[in-house]
């Protein structure tokens, strides 16, 4: 049940006298108004709004070999590093090939292995890895990754990867034709790497932490700090638990070391009633996609929209010389150019305060996606579109 309704019901139960009909009507109207005001703001958890400074993933990478391919590996003449890597590995295993021998391999491929090392992960735990071909292998389907060390940016080894590769694509070729679904040159190995070294994380060792909002907003930062302080009240005169430093960072004091994990668990599940986001329209000029959020509004305006089309057609014509004129036959072309312009009627667009009304008004123009981009830009320039227009 909504907490506002529960509070009103509690008021009715505790009333010493029964409310009259007029009193009940006023109470019902108050409930509707309070629900309407509460609906204008949406509640989100702090874990969905912000992240803890210092608690992040670390990227790992490594170079390895995929074996066991069915003739779809690297062509060693075009990717010589594959055979060099294999020869180096064989030498480490005590196998030495005669000088000048360059094996022509078809079932081996050189790959790059990437992974993300989560925060607080410990040695012995498993993480997923992504394997991508760096040579000219046709497919990695059915391959097995050999033991590959994964390094961090500091050059230290943090995990070891090995296992059978899972490819999400499929392909077939015959008689010069080829059909490929998705990609065959990259895949994943679930739990394919074992962590060998942990990354030290001292986030909970300090007296306070910093929450970093995912979007810059002074109002959200203030509301997050107030929500934390309401949950963790301190005596008057003392410094509050949470304090907004700027539009992005909130400083939060931590309790004793034995209570910090439980405190963080409670902190990230606190609901924060945030306002509606700023009105924004995102336009992708390459694909013609237009996306707008629910706070976009439209002021009354008039739009004239018309299409201009140009069609050009050519007809070949043969010019035949007369008899005994010693001329030659000439082939010429006759061009026919037509220009058509549809009527650009002036259409009135009423003001709209809801997203559905805005979409309905723009659809009434009968414009294509590309035309809609131009119309939105014109509406923004005229001051009718009450939103930020971002073109990507």
C-alpha cells in the first residue's frame, strides 16, 4: 500500500469522532492530491543512481592460441606470428623442429583474450573471458584456448584463461557462395579464467566514502544526501552522515569497521524520490532514429511541410546516316527530367504536455524519419520544442 494512503487511513482510525460526509470528501480529495504530487517524482535506489568511488572493475588482456579448428585457422603465410607462437610453445615443451621448417597450419589461430576483473574478487574465483581472432582465421568454432596469462595495465598477471570456446554464429560456403550468421571470429568462455591475484581495495578502510552519481545533477545530489540523513539521524549540532560536495559527489561517513558492510548494504537500498529528467530529444542523423523522453513538451506552432522529388530517365536513340552518305551510325541518349513538388500545406500543431500528444502531433505531418529531424530542428529554433535537441 502507498505510505500516503496508509497514513490517511491511520488518521481516520485514530479520529475521536466519526468524520462527516464533508470531512470524508475533503480527506479523499487530499489523498488524490497527495498521490498526484507523489506520482510526479519517481523513487530509485541509490545503487541505481550512483556508484562507490574506488569500487570498479579492472580490464585484463592476453595473447593466446586456439587449437582444434577444422581447417578454418590462420593461413600461416599471411599471418606468420601464428606459426612463430606455436614454435615457441613447442620449444618450451621440449620439441624442436629442424631449422628452416615452417609448418603450414590450418587448425591453429592467434587470438586476443580480454576479461574484466570485478572489485573484491579473490584468487581461485572464476571470471568470463572473450576471445577474438587477430589473424585471418575463417572461424573459431570448435576451438580450444590454450593456457593464456591475462595481464593488467601494470604488466602483472592477474588470471589464467583456458577452455573450450563458445561461438554464437554459424556459416557455410560452397561453390563460391558464402552465408554467415552473426560472427565466427569471436566468442566467449564462461568461467574460462581463474583469478591468480587480487587487486587491493581499501575503499572501506577510510573514515568516509564518496558516492558518484551517474549523471550530473545538483537536485539529485541534494536529495540523495537528504535521504541518507533521514535514514541515519544524528543528534542536533553534529555533522550529518551525508553531505553533497558538488553535483556529482556525495560524501558519506562510515560507522565502525565491524558495521561497515551492513551499513553499505542498507545504504545502497535507500529509495530516493528524484524529479523527472530534463526534457531531451536524441536524434541519430545516420540512421534517422528519433528518441524523446516523457518530459518533452510542444508549444503551439504552424508547420509547412512538402516533398520535392526529381526523376531523370534516359532513352537510347540511334542516328542512321542516309544512303551513300559515307556516314556512321551514332547512338545517342535522350534525357527526360521531371520535377515534382508536393503541396506544402500549412498545418497547425496544438500545444502538447504529454509525450503521446507530441508523437501524435508530429505523425500528423506525414513526414519520414529524415524529414522529422529537419522539422524538430526548425521547431527548436523557433522556440516551440521545449526540450534539448542532441544530434549524435
